[in-house]
C-alpha cells in the first residue's frame, strides 16, 4: 500500500514539473521577469538583512554562548513550550530576523543533539514568524498605508504563534525523551551557565579563525539555497498565472471564504498568498471590500508564510530527522488562529473605514540591522527575565513544600521506638 502511494506521488510530481517546464517554455518572458524580480528581492532585502544574523548565530553556537543562555531560559521554555532552554535563542532570532532564521537554528540544534526530534519539531511549529519590520513597515505602511495597523497585525501574529506553541507542547509527548538531563535546582545559576558555555566550546574544539571561516561559508551556502527557492516559487507562480491554471482554483477558494463570512473577492489574494507571502499580502491590501476582511486574510497569509518559505524550511532541515508534516500542520493552525485573533482585535480596536493611499516603504539595510539587533536584545532580555522569575517561583514552591513537611508548631512529636531484646521501648525512657 505504501509502495503504491509513493509511486503515485512520484508520477504526480513528475507530471506537475513536466507541465511547469513546458509552461516556462511557452511563456519565457513571464518566467524571465519573475526570476528577475525574485533575484532582486533576494539581493536587495533577504541577503543583506539575514547574512549577518546567520554568521553571528553560527559563531555564538561555536563559542557556547547559546548554551549559556539556555541555562537561564530552561525554567521558562520547558514548562511553557516543553522545549529546552536553548530553544529561546531560535525563538528570539526568529522574532527579530523573521523566517527562515528559526529553522536554520533549530536544524543546527538537532545536528548538535541539543534537542530531540520531537523538541525540534515543536520549535519549528511556533518559532516560524515574520519579523516586526515587515509587519510594521512593509505591510502596515507600504501596503495598507496606515501605520497604526502594524500593532494589530504584529500582536495577533505573535499571540497566534505562542498559542500554537503552547498547543504543540503536548505533541509527541509519549515518544519524547528530553535531550540531556534537566539542570538540578541547586547550585549557582551563573556558575552553571558558565560551565555549560565552557563545555560546549571545548566540545566544538575549533579555533576562532576556523570558526569564523566556517560560519561565513555555511551561512552564504544556506542563503544561496534560500535565494534559489525564492526565485523558483516566483517563477512557478507567474507561469501558472500566465497558463491560466489559477483560474480553476479561484471558485473553490472564493466559496470557502463565503462560508467563513469573508469577501469572496479576496480569493485571488488567498491563492497568491498560498505561493508567496509578499504578493499575497499586497493583493489582500489592494483588494476591494471591507478593511476587516482584508486584514483577516492578510494576517492568515503572513502566518501561513507561503510555499516559498515552506520550501526554504524543507531545504535547511534536510539532513536531519526533523519531519515537515508537523510544521505544515502548525502553519495551517497559525494561519487560522492569526485570522481569528485579528477578527477579535478589530472588534475592540476602531480603525477608519477608508485608508490613505499606500506609501512606498524603504527600510534600508542598515536600519533593518539596527532595528533587528535592538529587537533581538530586548526579546532575549525579556525571556531571560521571565526565565529567572520562573526559577524563583520554582524555588519558592520547593521552600514552601519543605516547610509544610516539618512538624507543625505546638504538636508533640511521637517518641521513636526501638527494639531491645525483641521488645519495643520508647527512646529516651530507659532504665
């Protein structure tokens, strides 16, 4: 049964890509324009924005800094998301730099045995988020032309991600065995963190020069692969649109939107967003209809993140035992929850019925670096503070339990008895 299913999938995939190749030959101009646009996005935005973070994350892992941070954040990440403390580093980098930064770091964790397969899949489920600059700048200002919408879009996006993460803490709980032993409550936290950092650096064993060279080489290689996926899906979408394939999908999507009480005219935006996040979000912003409907669809598209990002994640986790199926399920859940939270938020926050014309947003590479770096520091500081607070609460509960086990004041302790010659006598009453 499995073999027949695999054969069917193979034949279907072969037919699809053969048709895509034929369409590209029939519409070469559309493919060329799409490839050029995809390369422009990669060269002007993705490469300069993400390369420094990729390199720094590799260096921090090699130096053991991530392990140092993980000790502080274990009390927060383990009870809330059921992942190791180092998972907070993937979460922070994902929040600050956007996708697929989290997947790159999670795959690295799995290769270094810093998390189990189940823990890695849990991390992928909720750390795959858009960066704030994209939501506040590109979407709110550049697409909708209303900066105040950025708060609604970002807050609902992150709340939905955390909701999915809390739900996924129960995923695979029966087959999961946490990586490593949990840190004991005793001992100075800073001393244990420094010890973990030294141990990780010794196990890595690379001198600084080699570490820097490997970080640059691996980061550039990964980013080039990501760039290839951006170009591939840009061409794929454009060729399918030119061939008229998407017209056959639109009626079903429009019907689904109508059932959900949303404007069916947003079906085109949903189809575009299924493939690529930028063109889908732009289509939702430009579509006719109520602002609430357009925002709900845009929020769902941003959370889904598109087949392009899915392909990027599949590429960076290749070579590990991390499965993509839980990640896809998490993306669908994230899209649904983000859309629902946005709908609820629009019932509380009043926004104008008519929005001003969209303005061109140019964040600038340097501004992106500065803002992303600041966000990373703030997020890490907040998470470490929350982790220390959770550890304090855990220690306080242990002290309270120990106090409850002591003999209550005013009660007389029963005398201990011991055997002497086969007879029980009370201790302290000999003679």
